[in-house]
C-alpha cells in the first residue's frame, strides 16, 4: 500500500501538477488515506467514499463480506491468486456470480441506469484486464494493518458513507474518521455502497472551491 503514493506522485509529475487532491472508493479508500499520509507536500485534501478501514482494528471484521474476509486471511499473494482462479476463473469472468454482495435499492437503480451501467461494466472489465492477479493482491494487502500513521495527516479529509450501504458497514467510515484528526464524516441519506459514486463530481467540485 505504501508503494501507491509514489505512483500517484509520478502521475502528478507527468501531468505537471504540484498539488492535487485524491479520492478513493471502497477498497480504494485506504489508498487515498495512504496518499494523504505519505505525500503531505503534494496532496491538498482527500475524499474517502465508503472506504475499507484499517483491518488491524478488531471490529473491522464485524459484518464484513465473508468472501473477501476469507481471501484477506489467506495472507499470501500466490495462494490468493490460486483461490481467485478457482472461484472466478483466470479472467475473473465468474466474479459477479460468485461475489456475495447485497445491493440495496439505490445501488440496484444505479446498475440499471442506461447511461451509468456501461461505464460500470467498463470499469469492471478493466479491473480484470490482466486476470484475477490484481484483485487477489489488492485484497490481501487490504487485509493487513496500515503501514503508515493516519494520525499524522494534516490536510482536510472528508469521509463519506451512504446510510443504505449493505456492502460495507458504516463502522468502517466512522473508524477511519476517528483515526484522522480533524477529518469530517458525512452520512448521506438514500445512498448505498455504489450509488454514492454519483455524488463524487459535486463533492470534488465543492472541495476544489474550498481549497482556493
């Protein structure tokens, strides 16, 4: 996880950006927090949307998805890849059928939207473009204690969670907000785990204006 900020910094260099803010959703949440912690001279602010918290916290496992919890506890990347191949196939095509995700009405509506659904499908295809290895490695890393100190973050961090999220417990966002001093926790009414992404453009715009 601590390798990610250097990649983000390299992207910032390529785009000639001295400063930028980062956002991470679900499994991407910890990576946004890592960037805020390890790139203090580059990251101006961070958005964490329904992000997985530090799994070193014992209560993080309560209500967590059983399938991913099992994969996290494997702890070995090579074994995790074999586990994923067995369940999803090498190309990850069986992921949706095997994934034990509970979607509430806001998420169902998002996946049924004729404009948004193709974008979500494209993102899912990209996630498995190189097979299951990326997903397997990511979940194993996600299950380890955070290798950085979130209490040292000194930039604005907004933690957001939907009140109808049936995929990730709200306790994860509450705990992340507790770990980051001065962070702001918002619980959005009428949003699930995925539908909250629809609010990202407006949240990013508001955050950008607040930093001017």
